C-alpha cells in the first residue's frame, strides 16, 4: 500500500522542479514517519499533523535544495560540499539536504542530546552515510571549517554569524532560512559580513513568505 503522503510529496517535488536521487521520495516519507514516531515520546517538533509536517517541514526544506545546489556549484563544490546545519532540531534542513544530495558531507549540530540521537538514528535507518549529528553548542565546535553553513528558525542573523564564524571556511557562505527579513535584523549584521542576496522562495501549498538570506565574510 502506498504511503498516505506519497502523492502530495510527488506533487510538491514536481512543483519545485526538483531532480532528486531515485531513493529520495521513499527516504523522505520514511523520515516523516520517524519524526511522527519519535515525536510521541521526544517532542521533536510542535507540528504533528502528517499533512502539515509534509508542507511545513519537508517541502519547506526541499524548496532550498535547488538554490543551495546553485551556490555549491558557484563555490566549486557541486558534488562534494561540506555543510554545517546549525540548530537542526529534528534534522531540518540537514536531513532533507542529505537525502537530496548524497554526495555532500553534512553535519547537523544541536545542543539537545535527543535531537542529535534522533538524527543519527535517521541516518542509520535511511543509509545516509555522509550525515553526521553532533550534540554540542555550535560555538564550542572545533571541527574543520565548512564551505556552507545553514540554519532554519535558529537565531537572529547577527547571532547566527557570530556563533558560527570560526566554522566557516575562507570563501564560504552562510544561508539563513527565514520567513522574512526585518530592517532591524538587516542593520544588525556586522559591517564585515556581506549580505549578498535575499532569495525569495515559494513553498508548494504554503501561503507564507520564505527566503534564504545569503551572507559571506568580507575579511
Ligand atoms: C527552533 S529550533 C529549529 C529546529 C530546526 N532547524 C527546524 O527548523 O525545525 C532551534 C534549535 O536550535 C538549537 N540550538 C539553540 N542554540 C544552539 C547552539 N548554540 N548550538 C547548537 N544548537 C542550538 C535548539 O536546541 C533547537 O533545537
């Protein structure tokens, strides 16, 4: 029997014009099921309705896949990007990016142990070999730097940049997933950080503003 969200996922992927690996739709649906199952015990996300979870989480994260691929190509890392997803929670967008781009080495970091444990479990069950989950404060990490650092619903832009600056490789960039950007938030970004693009996104089935705020260090 097919998964109850399979058709809606397929429509969403088509609406985004996304090309995904053959295994991706089944992996995304299995991920959805794992979130729902673990949510009963661990409270990973406040969104509980499966249809809402599909739109507000999976499609919302799938909407950034193509823009991130384009930027990875511009960084000359189309197929081998090292990406850090900060404050991943249940793995959003890190797990979705790992499913969409199996060649990318993706590290998800979160201060909450059960969230890192959940992401490790997802990686093991879905065979996502390039996905890692770290239970730590991002500012305490001491790993090799990353070419791209993402976040979704994590912090203000100024805090995002401040807390992760040491982890960004020279020439790399930040991608903050946001609903919208306020003037106050824009103005608080440090002078040595260039906000080089605010990319508007349309999420299938979601009547809400979404964007990626792209930034890079100028020194
Ligand atoms: C609002 S949740 C967003 C989760 C996920 N990105 C999403 O979009 O559903 C923010 C997450 O950031 C984590 N967090 C907060 N401060 C952090 C820090 N300094 N380093 C790493 N993770 C942090 C929290 O534990 C929480 O899971």
